[in-house]
C-alpha cells in the first residue's frame, strides 16, 4: 500500500505543477489534501460522508464553470451512478478544465474480485459525459489506472453587436441646417 501511495505522489508531482487556474477540487474521502503536492491552486475537498464540503454527487453545490481541475481518487467505482457524477463535474469545470480519475483496474488479477472499472468502461463514461480522453497512466504494475480527461466544450466570447458600430459618429457627419417646425 505504501508503494502505491509513493507511486501516486510521484505521478502527481509531475501532473500538478502543469495545472493552470485557481480552483482545484478533490472528490471523495479516500485521500486527504496533503496527498496532493504543494501547488498554487485553491484546494478543497468534496465528499458525501466527510470533508470540507458535504454533498450528494448528483447535485454538487458548485457554480457552473468555476473549477479548473478535479481529482477523483478511487471514488468513481463507489458511487451508485458514476455517469451522474461525471456529468455534474462537467457542469462545474471550466472550459478546458482537467479531470483526473484514479481507479482500480478491473483487468488486473488483484482486482478480479473487487468492484473495479475497466479502462474501457471509464472511457465510455467520459464520452457520455462530454469529456475528451487525454492520457492513461498505469501504477503498481497495472493494478491502478490514472486517466486524464479534459472538458471539451469551448468558452463563448460574446461579440459586440454590429449595429453599435453604426452609432459612432464619424468625421463626415454634418448637422442639418433645416429648422424644425
């Protein structure tokens, strides 16, 4: 078990410094915030049983498009409906927000009799929740997978209406000399 935690921390020490933004969310009570390496993001934990924010996973108390990165360590296989959790996280993540899922790999012999998700099932769930699959990392001889995904919706920047340009007075405009009656 200690080897797994060391492998996780080694992987996280390469992943976390590349994160950009302000808010980082850790979902579940499997790991504490000190599990993540020091970073410049504002970190908080979300859990159904304990943590800094208590909530059910089907209705997260987080504003739309407000989180930059989410870590889900070994919580996806514990939820009743992992798709609902992923859809809620998609709602909360900013455009191009990153999602990291830690899960026991079901194809590894040590996980055959545990409730575990295969990499194919997780990729399918990510696709249904509108995430782009980016990369997989295998830890502890393939018994644990870390999947990196990204929210695939683009942020919309509103443009100024075209009619506002016509309201600006240009140099050629001359006042009329007619009298009003």
